[in-house]
């Protein structure tokens, strides 16, 4: 039992601050934000940096935030 606690405690301590932050902002329990890959894609996309594809990227973000699937 102690080994299990020692294994899970670092995960809980890492995720807890973000969960608290998400609860304060969204008034809902969200363990972690699931939009990380989308934000990374937007940041690294040459098309977005060149002004192309920005509408598509924003559309994906809006669909994700509203809960609609792709």
C-alpha cells in the first residue's frame, strides 16, 4: 500500500494545481487541459505564421471549447 501511495503521490501533486486552476476558471472539474496538441500545432504551423490557415485553426479551437467533436 505504501509503494502504491509513493507511486501515485507525485502524479497527484503535479496535476492538482492545474485541476484547482481549471475549477476556479471553468467551475467544472477538468483534470488537465486537452487542447495542448492544438495549441502546439497552431504555434508551430508555418501556414499560420504566413497568415494562411488561421481560420481553420481557430475553428478547431472553437469546436473543442464548445464540446463539439471534429
